[in-house]
RNA sequence: GGCGGCAUGGCCAAGUGGUAAGGCAGGGGACUGCAAAUCCCUUACCCCCAGUUCGAAUCUGGGUGCCGCCUCCA
């Protein structure tokens, strides 16, 4: 079996073949740090985090780099609005980014280069392009001449002839300076009062696309395996990255280009400009949504498809997560009863349930089909959930303990590949303040009340116990079992 | 207008040639004093038309609808 990925460059699924066996160089386009991240960002980074986790699970050593764009008009505007500085705004939202993503259990990249820390590399690259006659400077700006690259447009499938100049109706002074309306800025002359760096072209700052080209080259080399980002970055951002890098190096920038689908609200893309966005922190804090629910919501669809963010979808994911969570907690809650040695020690990879592993891998190998992979998790979780209930209600499981142990570890291992984790609850036996004996005693009183057909009293005792986190289960034979919830 | 993608049950979503995974929601039943939990059963001919084929949700052509990009954007 081999992993196949849909490559935007070829518009086909292709078998994944790294440049160097066993290792994967992966670059992810990060955020411009001028505001809190919204669910669109969450979707994107959950998707790529999952790809990374899966590659590692498949045995690859992954080098994962993600940038921060920390110089940009919007950041500067924000700084003005907040009476702050560009650096302060960047720092604030970078910190917020990490807070949000950590909560979503998105593993940190190996490196987070920033545009403002990559000025040297950016200038070197621009200079190289200039030397090769691909870039030209005018009035302190430097532009990339798109006509100089014959395959410009290969990623997005655009042809320069098909593009309509000024289709957006916007005309600014930049247009006048450009040789071709589709030329884009590599370097922008400083405007009064804005941060700038000295350069051969005068004081100024980098354009947007060039930073990624420079960072990829600095951190990962001329050619990498996988370049990922939101589908809205295909054009012009990634197209321009390719143009810059490949014109400079003469080598492919990336062999596989992966793009995630958008998060929609009411059928429309969630975006800042439409004002229909929900920030991650609002969803998690004000919405009271478990971060794992967000993850499950995202993973419920294949990463390339658009997903609609609705209350119903979150509600469904919430219920789904409860099932998975029950399954993931099984070992912690029932392991001791079932005589398992130690639920926290590592479980050997080769002792996982082979059928589940194969099913999971088959789905994931098919362009990271997480929806299919989740079906495997649900199968395991439902089974464990059922066994847990049998254990609580009947005092024994149907399946042998050692088999359950394998299934539980398999579920935990596979869920981990999807970044779905549960923190085992600390058993709060003291919460009720009642000893086991006291509980048994109350149950005996209730049984007596029931026998006397004093159901009001029986229900009162049951409700009291329930309020203290003790659930009672009347059994067909007449006995009553109990267990602590929470 | 150009480029790309999508269209599967009430909702979400797998399945890419052999008579439709899974999740959520719903219905029926068992059990119970009631309840909770549990257990069992149950809901699709895959947007439309034509074609290829012994056979198509799955391939081809056409149509319709929706989304994204073409301006900053995950």
C-alpha cells in the first residue's frame, strides 16, 4: 500500500514519493498576525497537523516548517488603530496563535520563521532574480516580471492571456510602475512612518509572496516534498512563490502541493471581509465547545472539501466526541477492574488490532481520508462503550479482557494519529463525600422502600445519590448496581 | 467571462465498474413501579438526460445547481 495525495499541481492523486527516502520536508503557509485566528485557520492547521502526524505514523521523519507573516499593511493598520507598534501587534497575535493551536492539540512545527527575521534571505533572493533579469526595480519598488517565466500559472491553471487586467476595477499607482499588470511586488519602497529595512533598492520592506520562497529555501532547501496551505492561497500566493523560487533555483519548489477546502457559513466562505467569522477562542470559550469537538468536526470531512460551520454540525460533533471519548477513557476506567497491568505504559505497535490498522491506513493512504478513518475509530469506540456498559450493568464484559486491551490501545493509538486525545479524569471519589459502605447502605434503604412500594422515598434516595454523582442501575433480578459518574 | 472543485438517505459523510461504510438525528420493540442505562430491529436505487458495459453512484458526453479563486485571505 502506498500513500496517495491529491496534488494541485497535476490535479490528480499521486503516489507519495519523498525526495529522500524516509524523510519529508513540509512547509505550511501560516497566518498574517494581525488578529485572532478563526475557524478557517483552525480547519487548515488541523488538517496539516493531521497530515504531518500521519506521515510520522507511517514512519517518515518529517521536518515541518510554518511561517508567520509579521510585516504587512494590515498589521500596520492594526498598530495604528491600537496605538501600538507593528512588533507589538505581531507578538500579541503570535502568542494568541500558539494559545489557540495548542488547545486544538495542533503539534508545534519544528520552526516558525518570521518575515522580519528573514530579511537577508529575502534580499538575496530578490537580488538573484534581478541579476537573472527576472526582477526589475522602479522607484524603490522591485517587481517580478511574470512574462519572463513561460510556465507562469501552472499551479492555478491560469494563462496570462486569460487574466483580465484590472478586473477588480482597482487602479493604484503600482499599476503605473509595473511593466505588466500581473507583475507583483518583491520589495516595496517604505512609506513615511512605516518600518523599513535598508536595501540595495533603498529603504523598504518585502512583498508578501517572497518571504515564503526565502524561508523555504533557508530552512528546507531549494526543493521540498510537500507545500500546504489554504485553497485560497493557490492564486496568487503559491503561484508567485513557485515563480520566484523556480526562476531563482531552476528546480521545482515542491513536488506536492496540497490545499485545504474552506470553512463555510451559510454556504459562503468564512472570511474577515464578510464578517461571518467565529474566532477559535470564542468557539471554545464563549461557545463552550471542547477543542476535540472542533477537531472532530474538521476531520469529519476530507480536507479538500468545503465544510459548513453550523450549530447542528457542532452539536453532532459534540455527540460523536462523547462516544469516542467514552471509548478512549475505557482503559482508564475499566482497565483496573479487568486486571490490566498498567494502562499508562506504552503499548507495542505490533500488538495493535491488525484489522483496524489496515482499515485505518487504507483510508488515510487515500489522500488523507479522515472521514473514512473515523469510521474505524467509531467501530472500536462503540464496541468499547458497549462493553463498558455491560461491565457497569452486569458486572462483566462479553469480550475477553486481553482482547479489549488490544482494542483499546488500538483506538488510543489511531486517535492519536488524528490528534484526538482525552485526558484521563482524576477519579474524584471524594466528591460525593460518601463512602462505598454509606452508598450501599442507602441503596439498601431504597430497596426496602421499593419493596414497601414507597416509590416516592425510593426516588428521593436515587435522586439524592444522583445529585452527588452516584448513578443507580436497577437490574432485572431485583439487585441494584451503582457507579460514580463524573 | 476564465480556471478549478463539488453534487450520495432528515443533516454530515465514505464508497471510483459488480446491486450503497460510518457519524448525528428519528422511529419501533425489550427491560423498568417510573427512570436511567443497556439490548434488538428499522429509514437511500446515489442531481437530470444520453451513451459505453453482461453490469455504473462509480467511466464518457451534454445539461442543471452550488462553492472557491481570478483583490488581502487558511
